[in-house]
C-alpha cells in the first residue's frame, strides 16, 4: 500500500468514526437493534432538535450512509460497520412505516443500489438482495413509453429527469434487467443530451401535451449518466456506449471542471 493510499484510508477511517459518533443513533434514541442516520450534528449546548431526535426524515441520505458503511467493510474489514449495516436497514424500514418504498423514484433507486451493494460486497445478514429486487421492480414498472419514455421523478409527477433515470438504470443493470437499463440510457441520450454534449436535468410533460424542458446542467446528472452507460456496457459490450462515455467525459472536463493547474 502506497503512502498516498494509506493517508486516504486514515482520512476515511476518521470520517467513519465521525459518522458513528455524531450521526448513527438508535431509532428515536431508544429502539434496540436499530440505527438511523440523523441529518445534522447538534453543536454542544444546542437544545433538543428534530435532528437530535431523528424525527427529520431523509430517506435517500440513509442509502448513502449505508454505502459509506459498506466501504468501511470492504476497505478496512470494519466489523462494527458491518453490524451497523443490518441495524441501519432495520431502522430504515421501521422509520419508513414498514415499507421500503416512498414517493420518489430517485430515492428508491439509491436505496436499492445500497441494498444490492450490501448484499454483494459484505458478509452481513440479513441478505439485502430482496430489497434491491423489490425496488428495481418499481423502477421497471415506472417506465412510461406512452409519455415518451423514461421514469418520472416521483410517483405523483410528470417531471422526467436524469437524477431518477440515471441511478434507476444502474440498479436495473445490476439486478439483471440490462434491456430496460439500456433503454433508459438511450432515452437519456436521445431526450436530454444538450448541444454542449452535457446531459440536461429533465423536462415537464404538461397535461396539454406540451413539453417544458429544464436545461439546467448539474455535475450529478453527468455522474449518474456516466455510471448508467458504464453498467450497461459491462453487460452488453456495445461499442457505441464507450463512445458516449468518452464524449460525456470530454464535455464534462471542458465545461464543468476547473482548468488544469
């Protein structure tokens, strides 16, 4: 292990310790064998707050927290993190009133990805593959060809965007639905690719059939589009996907990255 890698691992371990100390807490502060991620760290002397009591609910943040715990298990064989993973998923389900789903497809995709990765990369129990498959099935059923393809941002909207379709495509590819994942990446490329070579945020489909584009550009849209194309390429070996990845990386480097020092 190089000195640079060792330094990065030390920083990661320090961040992990901060997560455990400041953010991972029993659900409601008292439910045994559970953990939940509170979204803020109350400063010393701060009065009781919604964040301290974990009443503020940020579903998709919990998915990213699970991914951080998986990283600790993979890279440092952190058994405390492994134990916390099972407790965190239990806390998520209880806090979400016994369900794995919510009204936002991007949220569900991120939790599905965290569950799939937990099952694939750790030796923890219970197995999270059923959770990933359940959420992937929701992504599959949300596909809306009669509305121009894609999946909406949330169950009650007709806003079709990259932050939902990108992670959903990654989840579908990783759970064996490469055909639908490929269709999603094709949809992103056909409907949301801008002349700049970057991927736009999305569009509203209005009740009268009119489309209102939201051509805002965000780095996270480029990230999930790249990830989706990569996952589909790994399963299909279609050469044009490498061309798309190369073009999007070039556009991102040119238009969104700081100039070289």
